[in-house]
């Protein structure tokens, strides 16, 4: 009787070890597959194949689609396909679940700025920078938003006090900078 108990325990331990190894292997393979999928989809987005990237994401198993990187790519594809409200909802959900990620806040800010809501964009970019103060894309974008806000402010001041020379000079300077940042290719 004493000999059987240790063999059963040993057998149970081996079985538990085998299960643990199998789970670890499956998780490793899943992470590797997700990383490869993410790389492929990232390349599709970079090449401008937005619908193909979206289709690939939608075809993934739920656990892969639920990964933060895939959700970010999903929102980016929607944004590029001009499905702004869908993209905004996607980024809002991602930001709510992963407030440590600056990218969803940045992308929501881009959508707000594209609609002329620079104040809302500024708030979102500040959130992105709270998540990661070194996120250079958000730093550049917040600089651009400040320029847009300054342009709006000086334009309003000039309507209130058209004879004010200092307002005119500042507005003209800000307009010049604004034209530079609005040029295609100025973000590279």
C-alpha cells in the first residue's frame, strides 16, 4: 500500500508538470503567433493596405483580437478608412482598459483636431503624455495643437480689436507657422 501512494503522487506530479509545460508552450506559441500577426498587420498599415489590415484583424481568433496592439491597429485601420466614429469608440475602449498606453489618447486627439476641436485634442494629448512623457508623437502633436489654439485666439482677438497692431503681428506669425505644419509631408 505504501508503495502505491508515492507512485500515484509521482504520477500526479508528472501529469501536473506535463500540463504546466503544455500550457507554457501553448502560451509561448500563442504570443509568437500574435507577434507575427501584429508585425504583418503593422506592415499592411504602413503600406496603406488599411482594408486588408482590418480584414486580417477581424479574421483573428478573439483572444488575438483582444490584445492591446491588435486593438490599436484596428482603430488605426478604421481611422485611415475614414470611419472616425468607429475609430473613436475603439480608441476610447482601449484607453479605458489600458490608460498606461499613450497611443489611443494620441489617436483620439488626432481625430478631435481633424474636426477642429483643438481644446479637446489638447486634453487628450496631455493624457497621452501623462501615460508616457517621452512619447514624441504626442509631444509633436501637442505643439501643433498649441499653434492651432494660438491661431484661433489671435483671430478672435483681431475681431474684437482690429486696430491692435501687436495682435495682427502675432496672428500673422502664428498663421505662417500654421501653414508650415499643415503642408503635406511636414510631419516627416
